[in-house]
């Protein structure tokens, strides 16, 4: 349901985004976008860490999780203009929600083939549909780079979460062998 809510919000704001950006620019509030982006990326980092670390963690696991989250945040933030940053936040959140839903289904006995890859594919497909919608909106354009940013956001977010879970399992096996 949360994924559907995010998708509806993304599609519903296809025409609103340009209007909002113009209004922020005219009012001089566009300078706040980097701060809002940083806050959004911090929340994504927290979401990645929380997804990867569900149980009580040890120092090595927390350090690894924070490192992965920091790399993802820096990777998403460097050299990207304000218009593209919204894509990164939207699609990173969407990918994490979809991935979590798919992982939950596997823990309840349902067969989900490679949840991480499926989450990235579904998120990217949502981005393609979003760009197709924008093709028909007069104030927007279809942009392959936006689809690339959507893919990048989903790969970094899901990849970070999967990496944290992998380290937890690996450390758990290592500790049991001792």
C-alpha cells in the first residue's frame, strides 16, 4: 500500500513539479532545496540502516551500515542539480518500500525470485511510466537521463540494504563457527 501511495504521488505531481519549481525560484526559496535534499537523503540513509539492521547489532555491523548509508547518500548527492535530486529521493524511497515488501513475502513462505532485482526492475518501470506521462504534459518532457537517475537511486538504495543484510548473515555465521 505504501508503494502504491508513493507511485500515485509521483504520477499525480507530473504537472505540479515544474509549477512548484517556478514558484520556489520566484519567491527566492529555491536556495532551500539543497537543505531539503540533504534532509531527504538523511531519511533515506536512516531507512536503509533500519531495513538492514532489524535485530540488536554489534559495532562492526553498525559501522558497516553507516558506511553503506553514507556512500549511498554521497553517491546520490554529488554533482546532481536540484531538478534531478527529487527523482533520487522519490525512487530510492520507492525501491526500499518495494524491496521490503518483497522480502516480507519471502519470509512468509511466498516465492519471490530475487527480491532485490525485482524491486529495482519494478522501480525503474515506474520511472519509465512517469516519463511517458510527462511526454504528454505540456510543461514537461520525456527524459532518458531521468530514467537513469531513477535506476541509479533504486540500485544504490536496494544495494545498500542488501549489503547490510548480507554482512549481518555473514557475521552471524562467523560467530557461530567460533
